C-alpha cells in the first residue's frame, strides 16, 4: 500500500496547484463566456517572471508573487478589452482570439529565453522531509507542501471574494444572467475585466508553483492547457468547486497510476477518466445542464 499512499499524497498536493491554475479559467468562462486557450501560456509566463526575479534580482519565489501577481493582473485586465467589441458568438471566437494571444506570448518568450528548459531554484525545492511509516523511506519535497499551502490560501481568498463580498455578488449575478445584471445597474464589463485580471493573477501564482516542480519552456503550455481544459470540463464549466474536485481527483488517480503501474500510462488514464465522465454526465461533475442566461 506504500506506493498507493505516496500517489495519493502527491496527487492531493499537486491537485491543489492545478485547482489554482484552473480556477481562473473556469471563472472566465462563467462570467465572460470565454474559453481561454491562452491560460497555459499565461501560467508559463508567470513561471518565467518568477524565474527572472529569482535569477536576476535574487528575490525568493514566494515574496516574488507580490510583484508577479499584480503585473499579471494588469496584463489580464488589458487583455479583457480585446473582448469588449465581441458581442455575438463570443465563446466560439474566444478560442481563436485567445489562441492568437497565446501564440504572441509564446513567440516573445521563445525570443527572450530561447527554447532551453529552465527551472526555478530555492532551498525548499531540493530539500525534503521524510514521512514516517514508509518502507523504503518516502521523502516529500518541501515545495509540494508550500505550493499546496499557497493554493489553499489563494483559493480561500477567492472563495471569500466570490461569496462574501459585494463584488462577488455582482460577479455571481453576471454569471447567472448577464442582461438582468446590467438592468439592475451592475457594471458587467467592469466586473468582467477585473475577473480576467484575477484569473491571470492566479495563473501567475500557479506558474510559480508549477515551475518550482517542473522544468519548463514556452512549449510546456500545450500540455498544460490540455490538462486545465480537461479539469474544468470534468468539474463542470463555470464551477469553481467542480474545478477543485476535478483537479484533486484526477491528479490523485494519475499519481497513483504512476506509482503502481507506469508513469507513461498515467497521463492516458487522466484523459480516459475524462471521457468516461463525459459519457455518463456530459455537463461535468457540478455543471448545469441548462446554459447561462444572456
């Protein structure tokens, strides 16, 4: 049972980080009807920003988020204005627009950093803590614990923002019925821009955690966005709690398979599970059958 427990522990910890990265993606769909194909490259951009701060300014990864998250929030806020003129077929057109934005960012990153794989450096990335009761010993890197703690703090903050503030009530009203929200005086476009900024800022935090546990380059965004899209479809488009449940459950299953079977099959199981869920429940775990009212 040792490998299974190891897989569960790693799956829960990494699943929290994936929930952080996918939460912004599902928020954007819920509020703006945007499928942000560029979320993967925005995560990688966040990782590169942390890399620059760590390598050139010697700023630790976690304090560096106080710089990278506001920068990425502002970037997301700017990108949101691209979608304001798009009133019809926004969901379909958003795939093309965000893919174009992703290609631009990818090209800039390749131009600046080349295609070489880079990784973030900090003492807690290489240091680990032995967990009792495992034979052979199981050493858990501190970064997995710290990354999970970061995800819990930020997701808790996001929950409070969405469900316990006036902004959150306006945001949820916009998600449920955009036209009705506008009629009662809610600035839906302003809410959408702020939401886009929040989603991209969360990508920056997730990118730091991702880059601390994986080597990356600009091309890493392709595998990453496929996983993030699978997570939000599995959990239910527009559902924050669904994204959290899907992230943890899918990463646990993947890591357990990697531990007891073969790492090469782990990713395949990830997407096989997605197909099974969609066959049994096309709207995802916590998604609604009916569409959002316009």
